[in-house]
C-alpha cells in the first residue's frame, strides 16, 4: 500500500499495490517510439508490469499499523514479510506466463541487491543475509525459465542480451515512475530507458503543476499521456488500533487520482 500526500493534518489517499501496478501498466502500454525501444514480446512484458505486485493482494486487504499507529506501507515493514510477498508476486506471475515471471523475478533480484546493501548500512546483517538469499533464489528461478524457454522461437532473442535489457528497463522505469506518483515522492531517483540503438538514456521529470509533469527525453507514443489509479481517502494517518484503521479504510470514499505527462514543447 502507498500513502499519497501523507499529512498528519489532512490525511492521505491509501493506494493498493494492485492499483499502483495498473498505473504502471498504463505507462508500459504506451512505451516506445522512434527514439526509444518498444518492449517485445509486448503481451508478456506489459503483463509483467501489470502482475509484478500481485502478491500484495492479501496484505492490502487487511493492512496493519506500525508501533506509531501509522499504516504499514511497502517501505515500512519487516524484511521477512516483504520478501515473502515478493516471492508470492513471482509465483503468481508464473501462473500467467513464465517469461513475464522471469522479468518479475529479475526485477526483484535487482531490488533485493539494493535492499541488502541498505540493510548492511543500517547494521541489519540478518536482514541483509535473508535478502541476499532471496536474490540467489530469484536468480535460480530465472536460470530455470531461461532453460525451459530457449527452444521457443518467440523468446529466443529476449531471454538474454539487448532484447532482455529493453524489457527489464521498461518494467523498472514504469514501476519506479508509478511508485513516485503513488507515494507523492519527488522524482529524485534516476529513471532510465533504452533507445532504439541500445543506448541508455536518463529521463528527466519536472513538475508543471499539482499532477502534471514534463518528461524529457520523451519515451511514449504521442505527445501527452494521462494515467490514473484509485485510492481510499483516510481522514488521519495515525490510528489507535489496527481495528480503527481497518474500519476507517473500509468506510473511506474511493476516488480516481489522475496524472498527466507531457512532452516538452507541447504545452
């Protein structure tokens, strides 16, 4: 779950991980143009984007609170629980497509590498070891799916090499942009895309107004892209008990939160 515009006075919008993934899918569905490489095979790649957080469904149906009474979000939870959810995400993606699951497993292996480094920096050696073991597990899954799929002509050019890099970059970029939108974070992390020539370019995102942003260079079709997700409005971001939080969440009104990206020069 994400909290959009978290504020102790005005409350916040609680956005489920599934809605975040749906927003990321909208970005992926329009990804690619003359300058930037399009994902292929398209169906499996955009499925990976849509399904990559499928393991969060049960958690978001009955989320808890931390010792301070704040809703537990994806970045404020126990390491073991987080890894178990990532594992479930990969398992559920594999029900639909092994290639989609391969991309999801690789995505979480990359995130796990960063997470392990952060945990070591915080002195959490136990959490770091668990995260490193999870990364090794994801790499073994990838190796198995590559072995299974390499005889299939549909995937032969995208299991490794440039084709795989493009698909991985699309998933990573769309996930990161959606995370920053749903968590109302500044665009402070690098968003990278692969050009049609196989080069890596960093995208710059600047704020035009409350929910309108410029992106340069432009990675999408057309000159404007509108995306949206849904959230429940919480009147507070601190609760006296899990029951009070879950009751407020159930009663909260649901609204669509819309965002727009524009190509520089098109405003």
